[in-house]
């Protein structure tokens, strides 16, 4: 708990020196030279959808642009997260927050995109916030089938995976809230799905965008299935008592660190 308090305190003291992860600005073309360095990947079964970069930028998804200076903070976070995960042989990461509106989905998508920019890793980000799924909305996609259909046995997982037109990145979206979400996340089907996503590719990092801890028992029910956790808190919004309670709920799960989000209009900080 003291480490979390120190991280939040340090972030507030150092406002003005870290790049903003949420600022909106004119979108520049994606760095084609960087794309040329990526190993060619052909998606024969996964649906490929071209995204609207203006929509991404309006929703604070910025790491698609390698030249955006605000993407640097996520690249640093990526490097530190991957270092710890590789050290322990971990491949699955849950991202949650104490309460709603802390920015966990924005962090999940930006971190996944940053990981996908590496030449030796692929990333999959899955919308496991079954109560309030948002990844599809943030990406501006409207797939006919989603995770909801997989859990209802109306689709296979390979039928709902999407490549959002960026190399080395795959998305498992969800369009519809799922009833009995905690029970669904504890089901044999959910556990088998996690293992399938984890084991299909050796160099894949799987990121699960999870519900806020205090929104119900969904995340606590699911956390034993992931290797490690990132906690996203909102500066000026998340109360110390909420951080303390979130840490208590995570308990023995492998907490990698705390992402301090929304520090101010032009500054967003993370501490690992």
C-alpha cells in the first residue's frame, strides 16, 4: 500500500515533465518506415477491419502513430511490463481499476498497440468487461459476432477475432453485456477460452480489459486466471480508500504496478 501511495504522491509532484497520454491533436500518418520493419503477417481467418484514425485519436487511442510524442510514455510502460512478464514467463495481463471512468480501456488498447509495434511480440486485447464492454466503441468497429456469441455457443472464437488493420495486433471484442457475468467468467468455457488465447501463439501477450473491482465480483472471480495485473487509478478522482480497497481485493495476485491516469488536461503519468 505504501508503494502505491508513494507512486501517486510522486506523480502529482512531477506534473509537467511526463508526456500526455490523453491529449487530442491533429492525426499524422502512421510511420510507414516502422511498418516496413514489421514481419509480414497474413490474416487468412481473422477478419481485417480498417480503422478510422480520427476516431481513434478522439478516443485517446494514440499509440498507432509511432511519431506521436505522447506515445512514448506507453512505450516505456510496455518495456517495463514486458521485462517483468518475460522474467517470470507470464503471458496474460489483466487491467482493472478501483472504480469506473479511470481509463482502463484506454490504457489496455494503447498498451496492446505499443506491444504490437515490437517485432518479436504479438498482442491480443480481449474485452472481458462483460457488464460494460467498450473496446468496440473506442475502436469504432461494429462486428456482427462478438464474445457474447461465443459464450452463448453461437460462434467460435476464431470467427469473432479481428485484426484492426495494424500488424501483430488482434482484438476480441464484445458488443453485448452478458448476464450473470461473474458466473460466466468463472465458467469452464471462459477458462478454456483463456487457455486457448494464451497458448495458441508462443510470443503472444494477451491483455484482458476487466471490469472495475468495485463494480461487482467479476474481476476478483477472474483474476486467478491471469498471470499478473495492472491497476489504473484516476488522479483527482480515485479516492485513497478506493485504492486501499482495490489493493486488498487483489491481495496475492501479481500486481505489476499502478497507472496514474488523468493527471491533468495535458499531462498523464504512470508509475510502475
